[in-house]
């Protein structure tokens, strides 16, 4: 399954916690995405077509978005 955003999995890049349940993914994505395991915002969002990382390394700045892998359709 996937959320309405197309997210299938979220992995915390700090502690490694994996979230795959749709409701938990929607809540994590819609709210301030801070890992419930370590309270950090460094998440790899997996979709059917790619991986995007959002990270807030400085608490005084907005999170930054990094596209890690994006598959192009044919």
C-alpha cells in the first residue's frame, strides 16, 4: 500500500527506525516529521519511483529536501 502522497516507507537516518504502516506515514508526513525513536528530523521517504530525504540539521532553520534517487518513466 501507499499513502495519498505515494509514500511506502520512511526510514530515520539517525537511528534507523523504519515506518511502513500507512496511517503512521501520513501522520509523520503531515506533522513535523520528527522520528519518534530519536526525536531527529532526518527521514528517507521511499515511494514507488524514488527516494527523497528531508532533514533539519539546524533547529533554527527549515528542513532541507534532497532527492536521492528518482526513476524516470519510459
